[in-house]
């Protein structure tokens, strides 16, 4: 059982503290008459600490006695062991909110935070609906035409360039009429040009032909003086007033492979015949000469003024 310093005996002995279960609290008696303060006593010697006994039952609380004269303070005793914790009291009602205090001083600005990583790109939103078409605006007024600017100065005439190369190596014109015999044998027109080795030529023929007998056709051929890789011609003209055409071609030297002719002309007057040709030479130079023939044994004439152009491509 614990003991506590006895103030009534001047520290000469101790009294026993009952630490048993607390008894019921008695009613508080009326306050007694406060006595005169006594003289302060001398502090007594501290006695030895006794052994702690078993806690006894708590006795009844006696009536409060009159306060005695305070004695002289004794030496502080050794702290006793802490008592058991009491049950937690009920939470009291919340008190009224106090008046707002004055604003505190503004704090110093905080350090700048680190820049966060870029967020992921969001998904594309759905396409919005098309808005209604707006009403057409009122037509604007015609502006006043601007003044015509001054005419610029004429630049100096540039120098005349050098003459270009002549693309046609031959321009052949028939000086007089060339009739055929009353047969299908080709006759020379007396028009020719010289060709080079390993070369290519294209030929344009603008011819005027008059048959002695209506409905007679004609043909044009080329005779070469040396062996060539290829030579051929083709000609065409109107066959009837309705606009149908007729024509023929030849392949080979003077048509040794074929001698195609047209099947007739519109009449016995002067008929326009357009022709073309191609010549690819080989390892020999030579001369190409133009020939003319009738479709039948009737005489047919190639008229003066007929023209041929020859152009070398390679």
C-alpha cells in the first residue's frame, strides 16, 4: 500500500493511501470558516520510502476538516507511480464560432514547381454538324474604274538571230505536164534528190493529176540507184463528189514489190492528190527519182506545178 507524507505531523510520519476502487462521491458540505494562517513550520527530515502495500478498499470520504496551519514545506518526496487512466469523457457541445481574427501577414512566395511531363494527346472529337448555309449578301456596288496607266516605253529591238538550218534538203516543182502512155507503165517525172548512207528521209507530195478518161486512177513510185534498207510511197485523193477517198501505195524500188494505185477520180479535170513517202538508206549513197503511172491503159497526166518536199531526219 503506498504511503504519503503526513503534513499534520510535520513530516515525522506517513499515512497510508488507499488506492482501492473509488467509492461514491459524497455531497459537498458547506464551506467552513477559513482559519487564520498558522506559522510556517520547519521542514522535517525525509523519512525512508516504505514498501508499497496492496491497495485497500477506499474508505468513505470524511467531512472536510478545517484547514490547519500550513506547516513548513518538507523536502519533495519521490514521485509516486502514475495512476490508472480514467475513462474518456463525453465530447462537449461545440462552442459558438469566434469572431474572425485579423488577416495574417502575406507569406513569402513558394518555390516554382517542376514542369510536369506533357500529357498524352487526346482523341479527336467527333466532327461537328455542318451549319446552315448563310443568306447571300447584298451585291456590292460597282467600283469606279481606275485610271488607265501610262503606256510603257517600247524596248529596244533585239539583235537578229543567225538563220536556222534548212530542214528540207530538196524542193522539187514539176515544170511541165508529164502524161503517161496508153498503158500502165510508170514514167519519170524528172524530179529527183541525192541521198546519203545510213540516213532517213520523209517525203511530202502535193500533186495535180488529170485523167483523159473519167474514173481513171493513178499511182506514184520512187526509183533508187543503189540498194537501200526500205523505200515506199502512198497517195490518196477524192473518189466521188460525196467525199469518199481512194488511194494506193508502192513498196520497193520502182514498185517491184507492189504498185498500188487508186481506183478512179472525180472527173477529167485537175484533181488534187496528196502523197507521202519514206526512204531508209544503207551503206551506199545514191539518187532517188519520182515516177508516175496510170491505173488503166488510158492516158493520165501529172500536171505542171506539182510539188515535192524531202526532209532528212537522220
